[in-house]
């Protein structure tokens, strides 16, 4: 019995170390990307850092950031959701030419009436569209 637990211990430790390494790598890559990346964009960068980390693992780790409140998921009207390291409420602008997503500091996104049909509005975000600096040149 004792021998058995000794035998499995290094395996468990190796697995835990691998998980920690994967999480650290994904975080390092994701937190350096300030362009509201899609999961696929994070996958591509993670693959450069460590090709052994699979796409499913990257998706799983990204979603764990969202559920723990470390990152937010930004839905855009056409295309894949974006991941954002800035978790405080803010709005976004999407370039309709190159698809880049930028932060916009806006006030007054909330309507004057905070309750309608029994629904209490607590927050909101707006997705603007237009042309980014590069595409306006
Ligand atoms: Zn653009
Ligand atoms: Zn943002």
C-alpha cells in the first residue's frame, strides 16, 4: 500500500507542475497581448512560446480567467469573442476594415431611465465601429 502511493506520487507532481507551467505560459503570453485577442490569436502566440500546449488547453485556461474575473470576454458583432485583461467596465471600438478592437473611455452609455419593465439596469457596454488610425491613413 505504502509502496503504491510512493509510486504514484511523482506522477501526480509531474502533472501538477505541467499544469502550472501551462497556466504560467498562457498568462505570460495573454497578458502581453494588449490587442483584445481572440482565443485563436492567443493559441498562435502560445504555440510560438511552447508548441506542446494544445489549443483546447489554451481555451480552457482563458475561460478560467473569465470565470475567476481575471479577464473579460468581449463579444463583437461579427467574429469570435475577444479576451480582455482590463476588467473594469469600459466600451470598445472595432475597426470595420482590419477588425482590430480598441478600448474607448466613454461616459453616458447608460440610459437616463435605470428601470424599465421591472428590469434594473446595473451596467452596460457599447461596441462602436469605425476606422482605426492605421486604416484612416
Ligand atoms: Zn483598422
Ligand atoms: Zn478592452
